[in-house]
C-alpha cells in the first residue's frame, strides 16, 4: 500500500494526467457507443480524478482504493463522492453499477492470477446486466528498464524514479524524494505482467464477453505505448 508520503508526491507531482486523459476518452467512448451509464465504480481510484470527471457529467460515481492516503486526498477534494478504503480482491459492495473501471495498471499490482480472477468474479457480481468492465494492463513488449531520472518540485525538493526488472520478470518502480539534497523517503512498487490469453480466459470463465482488447480505448485513436485497454461486458452482444 502506498505510504502517505508517496500519496503526497503522487498528488503534488500532477500524476493525475492519466486519469484525466482516460476520463475524457471514456466520455467519448460512452457517447460514441450510446452506452447508458448512471452509476460507476472506479477500482484503485487513487485521488479520485476519474470519479470527479464522471460525476461532473451526471454519473453517480464511486471509488475505492487500498491506500488510506489516496482516499484521504480524494475525500478532501470532493467529499460529496462516495469513497471507500478496501482491498479490491475482497471488495464486493451491496450496490450495483453500470460501469466499473480499473486503470493505471492497478491490476498489474495483483501478483497472483488467482487473485485477479477473484476480482473479475466480484466485478461480475456487482455489475448490472449489460454493464461494462473497462481496465488497462501493461504491455510487456513496451516496458523498457530505465536509468533513474529526476523531476523537481522546486529548488529544494526533487524526486528520482527508476524502472527495473528482477530475475522473475517482475517490474520494480522505485521512487526516492530528496529535500535539500537529503533523502526523505523511498518507495518501491512491484508489478507483474499478465498474459493476454490468461486474462481473456479468466474473463470468459467468469461470464464476461471480451468486447475489445487494443492499445487505445477508442477505435482509430493513437496508441498509448505501454498499455492495453480491455473492454468486457456482462451479457449482450459485441459492439
């Protein structure tokens, strides 16, 4: 789980660009495909940016995240939106939703495929019939190891980031934050790559129809490099 210090870095560095971009694309996708979305749930919602975007367009949006720090920021920014601290492996709310999302490669943080399948089964249970589950996962071929690079808050504060692979093929995202040259904290996030065949097989096993698997959410849109976007539906026909 992200530390409070990392959550602060996440929020202040403006790493909300991805949910903002995804939110704009998602609204276009909803319009283009004439999908009715009254209620939505964002799994691993972070600081709640996607929920805010959907809520501003008249959708009753909800979010959950394992990180208390992320949810604290989300609640502070928009207390009118329902946010919960929970583990999405176990999470199974009483409410039902027309749309469930899970982005920012959150599913790659789930290292065990059995746990990924549990998430799929739970999502299927709390989706309305005909509802959509839209998520992204990492594209292994597009994830290079990178030498550490730096970003600056201001003259006193900077952060160092690196992407490394271990002998098991897992991806380690390391963040260090320095204040006036002194290291304040270090955070390491471990992710794993899930194969397309395994993910699609589990979705179908859980009852989903795989509508689309592509490197962009919108057909004809530019590719997004390291990310596969997956659209699954509970019942119904392909788009």
